């Protein structure tokens, strides 16, 4: 799952560590009550997560909630003076709630995303940033075993190499989201962690700025990730990911990736060519083979040679049979720890490759397609399930369960089972 809230990513989810059931539930607190007419219906809510609901709040309600939250925070070891200085002046921010509610409506095709994420300008700026901080990045690579281009690419996608670190007051954003009922447990825990950061003296509340959802600094760490993985690279006694010097943030990103198993020298993935008659059921994250085994099946690098052996790999078709194909390695999953969206992982990997001098992808995308809207994804899942291809959840997320249902439907219809949820597939389902 996602460990950070990428500023340009449409994906938001709970942090990788278990979220404690901190404090009382929404019905027992000063939080605004859900409006029943606006509850978002999903088939199930995972254990430990807050149900998605719409709420109304205001400054007075937030102040009452902060007063209620204070003794619980002090019980968790937060100093009263730290709490009061950080939260005495917070105010309810309806814009934060609006963005939290609307982020699931965001839709973008992978090619549109990559056109921006790996644009020539972003590549050029990345090469300049790498050159400017080359000595630091090389030292970080030597210590953590994470290539300087990968760290630079994450920096580029998260904050445009430090140009857009976020201007929202993190305490204000987290307080608003913790007071809200939708994901109270998650944001209470993050608010508590933010208070711990202040208590440790790494920064102060005024300097603690970031995205609307609380992600901070050059590489957009959530407070929980900061506490677990941030490092003081420059030795000034503080883990400062917010200032103009990015070295602490860059080293923290490398430390994070190292922790989750980054293998130096292993690519995130390689663009490949598929043979005529390829069995698209093999394009599954659960199916792994060595590059030599894939080559025996006709899956090769774009130049026709076998992909170098970097260990077990899977074939990924992020836009189905008509788009680019990739052979992905375990480092792909490590980048997923930052953000689970395939588009983000491919964006980081491809940007890193291009910063290092690689060419653009050779295979184009099905650019005549568009992304399905939120409502269309709900409809797709509903129609698949009704037709006997159970997606198990009606949540608008095209994850493995829905992809498998799409494959089963495609097989039944005699079309390539690439698992690609396209507008054409939805039209076909409507006619069933």
C-alpha cells in the first residue's frame, strides 16, 4: 500500500504499517455526524479502515474535537506545551475535505500521466538536479545501494525537484482530516506522529508544510513514514526534509527503499515485445519466470534479444494488448511501497532511465481510448458481477480482483484476455 501521499498521484490509501484504533470512534466524539443521504456505498470496508462518508464540519466543531483529543494525545506521551503550540490556532479547512472527497473522481490514462511525468522538460530538469547534487546523491547511493537516478526521479515526481513541496500547514490539514469522520483512525494516528516530530525538534509547526493530505517535504513523507525512515544526512542534528537543502529528504527516500528490499543493479522493468499468439493469461503479476524462460516463449527485449537475467520477472500490460508491455522485476514492488499505482511506478522507473540517458518507450499506447470515469468503473464492476464474473467489490478500483473478472469475461467472449478495462469493454458488457 501507499506509504506517502504523492502530490500528483490520484491514489490515496492507508499507510503500510498497521493503523491503531486510536481514540474513540466517530459516533463517540465531537466529530460531525455523517449525512446518511450522502454515504458512498461500497460492497465492503476492510477491517481497520473507516467507512467512506460525507460530513459537514466547522471551526467550532474542530475546536471541540481538539479539546477532546488533547488528553488522549497527552496519554500517548505528547508534551502539553507541544500540543498547545501546535493546535491552539488550527482552523477547519473545507478545501481539504473537498479534495479528500473528490480524489476518487480523478481519472487519467497511463499515457497522459506519463506524458507529463516523463516529459522532456522533467527529464532535463532531473538531469540538472542530479548534476547539482551529484556528490550527495552518489554518497547516498554508496550508503543505501539505491541508484541516484531512482532517488532523483522520485524527487522529480513528488515535488518537481523541490519546486513544489506544498504550502499547506500540515497541522491544520491533519487536524481537519482527523476531526472528519471518513478516515478518522488513520489521520488521528498521523496527527499524533506529526506532534511527535515537533516534540523531537526536527522542525516547528510553522515550517511543517506539505500537501493538503499531510505529505511533507521534497519527497512527500507522511509523518508515520518520517518517524520510521527519515535520516539526518547532513549531520546538523535534525531530519529536515522541508528546507531548501534536499539532502536529508533524498537520503531518507533511499533509506526507505533500502528498507523495503531495493536491489542495486536490478531494473524496475524493461520494455519488451510479445510474440504472435502470446497467451495473455501469462501477463499476470502472479506468474513469474526467468528472463530466459520468457525468451523461450518469445518474450524479448525490443531489440529481439533475451532480457538480461535480473531474477524472476512478470509481464505487465498496463494498457492491455494494444499498449506497451513490460517485464517487471522485484524492484517494481519496492517502488510500489511509495505509491501503489502502476502509472506512478512506471513513471518513476522511466523517468529515472531517461535521466540516465535512455530513450523513450518504443511502443505507443492506445491513445484513442480514454480513462473510465468513477461512475463507469462502478458500472463495469456491477455488470461484470451481474454477468457471473464476480469482482467481489464494487468500489471503482480496477485492482487484481476486477482485472481477473475482466479476463474471465474476455475469455468467455473469445477476445484477448489482457485484463484491460476499456470503454470498449464496458460497451460490450452493456450489450450482454
